[in-house]
C-alpha cells in the first residue's frame, strides 16, 4: 500500500540520521522503526499481562513476604 509520510524538519533529520547510521534508505529506516516499535509494544503488553497474572496468583505469598 502506498502512503505519504509528512515530517517536520526535526523528524526528517532524525529519520535521515537513522538511515545513515544503519546504511539504509529513509524508507527502510522508517519501516524498521515501525516494526521495532510494534514489537516493543507487543512485548510490553505481554510482560504487563504476565506480571498481573503472577501478582494475582501469588498474592497471598507476596503479602506474607511484605510483612
């Protein structure tokens, strides 16, 4: 799917710096940034869910340890 990405000057410089650092085009740098952000968001969600589950499962033990 084609898409136009509008960036301000600061965002353009940041994207150009990412592309330069990775030795790729600005398009590839943008695609990598999107993919990386999505992966991090998914990981954070899974960690948050696992933490909530663990706190629920071990609530009594955690209460005893806190005393």
